[in-house]
């Protein structure tokens, strides 16, 4: 292990959970990585300490003004005993993009990848071995000044916590029902839509609650100005296969630049598909459906990898996509990406990083 990281091991290790009771985001490992920032000193040396509550003043700025960013990635066990991370440097590079928008000091990408490897190596027994399960990794940064004033903080805390998570599709990868939000908006150009910051997700909760009441599992967001161009599905980027062409909304400043999104685009182009990044209106999608040209719709993200969409509801107009079955492209992307992540498919793009 990296001798530069001080490790304080827990004296009260937790019992490892059964793999069939993992779920997502409910169970956490024994340790976490913590690194503090002090203006004038920069980021201090990281430490690994027992997982536990954070002692924070009630006036701590993050509670009041939301100056915070986060990321999400996974660690995987392979059949031959290796522990792998999927493109971890991209997550920390994206964290710096979010940092810049939220006035948070940049972190060193290479150092953070190495620190993460030390933490995952220490907690490797927590990585589930059951099929499709993984160790979810949540790095985040919060402002920590105890002060009720609206300005960038002078102190911050960078933390990484780990959560063993079960297979996202325990009953198989099945299409989901999506509600198209036509009233509320999540982000606009010039805002924080491209950053991974908690406020983006807080602003999505009302629409999500409305959708769930109608029996839909996710919300498809439209642009915040004209409310006609497609942006994201909940916490995922979204793709449409129309008349053989695969189209995804372009990154114009209001959409999160997903790492799974980028990986899918690279795979699709490698397979010979025409992939186009451009503005795409919801009306165009419905027209394609009416003309029999809407072949597939799917979301992409860290948690689900690929989430096929079988139904869209826009202003009460419901369309069924591909007979509510998973499409050929969605299935191939899911099989290939998860195959690479778990070490069962050739990693021709060198995306995987071995922990040890």
C-alpha cells in the first residue's frame, strides 16, 4: 500500500452482508478516505479512518448554500481474483470540472486515483462476488467553513465512502417506463447542469415524485428554455436509435457529460454505427415512432450501465418502443460494458485500472 497515506483501522469491524440483501446505497464498509483543504495550505495529506459520522458545526456552509460536488464509480471482482476500476481517472477529471463551476479547489487526479486504490485494496473483502454485484464508490467534496455568508468557502473536506451493491437488474434487464416532464425544468445553459452537484438532484425530486405517482420510474427532462429538446433521463444520459442512426443530445452545458455515455459512443462507433450528437426534440421522437422508425431508446449511467426504455409518456400521449422489449443495441452495449468491467471481455480501449 501507499505509505504516504495514514491508515487508522477500525477496532469494531462490521459483519459482511449477504449478497442477496445488498440493494443499493444502504450498506457501507468499515473505512473511508478523508482529505482536508485549508486556504493557503492547499489539500493536506489524505487519511483512511473508520467509517463514521462527521462532527460539523450547525453553521457549516454546505448545509446552507449547497457548495458541494460528488462522483460515482465502481470496483469489480473478476473470476481470476483481480480487483478492477472502470475509467477512474475520468471521474476525478469530471470532479474537477464540477469543482470549477462550484468554486471548489481542484484535486490532483493522479493522486486521487492512487488514494482510491489504497482504500479499495483495504476494503476488497467488501466487494461482492455474486454475479452483477459490485462495490459502489462515492467521492464527494463539501464546504466546511462555520459561517453564514454567501461566498466560496476557505476550507473543504474530500471524502470517499464505499457501498457494496447488488446487481442492478436482479430479475434481468427489462425496459422501464419514462415520464416526459413538460412543466418543470432541471437546468439551463450557464447553470450547473453539466456539473455533478447535489442541487441538480434536489431540483429533480418534485418531478420524480409526480412521475412515480403515475406509475413511471424515471423522468425525461426537456431543455429549460423552449421545453422541447431532450436532455437527460433522471440521473442518466439518453440515446435514441432512429432509422438505424443512434442520436444522443449534444453536450451544450446543461447535460452531465457521462462517462458511460462516452464509453457507449466509442463502442458504437467502433462497431460501425452512425452516432450523432445533436439537439433532438421530443416531437421528432414521437414523429419517428409514428412512422415506425423509432427502433430503440436507452439510458446510460454508472448504476444501471444500460437502461432500456419501453414506454414514453409526453403530455398524456403514450408510445411503446420495440414492443416493450430490450433492443439489440441496448443488449450488446450492456453485455460488452459489463463484460469489460468484470474482466470477461477484452478491454481493447484500456479502460480498466487494476487495484493491485
